[in-house]
């Protein structure tokens, strides 16, 4: 299985074995901020198709609730390889038991 690539600090490329490793690396950086009080009550939101594996590691490290945002890709006829997304929250329940509502 190929690695996951990302941009490191100072423009140096980084490569991870998998998405979970990328999540653990990001979680380490966020944990420092949490320990300083910059992130007192984090909530981790993930997008399906890759984002959940990253977010799971972050939520675990920060001991934060994790929720998944399901979005639908809206294709653009003039550019088939491109698309845009729209999210709409309508009475969703997050793992923090707060009720979200609205439209987007």
C-alpha cells in the first residue's frame, strides 16, 4: 500500500505509512496546543473516504468527541473531473449530544 503524502513545515514533503499515522502526527501537534489551553474543548469532525481514519487518531489522542460530516459531491457539467460540495445540517445529533440545526 502506498503512503500518504503531505506538506511538512518549511515546504519539506512528508510521507506517512497510512492515514492513521498521519492522524497521530497531527494529533501530537494539536496535543501540545491542548496542553497549553489553546484547545480547551476540542470536537473532531471527519469527512468520509480517508478523513475518518485521520480523525479517529486525533480524537483518541485529544480525548475529544468524534463526529462524521457526510457531504454530497455536486458535479459541474463543464468540468467533469471537478466538483463542489455542499453541506446542510438539519437536526443532526453530534456525539456531544448538542443539537445542530440550520441550512447551508
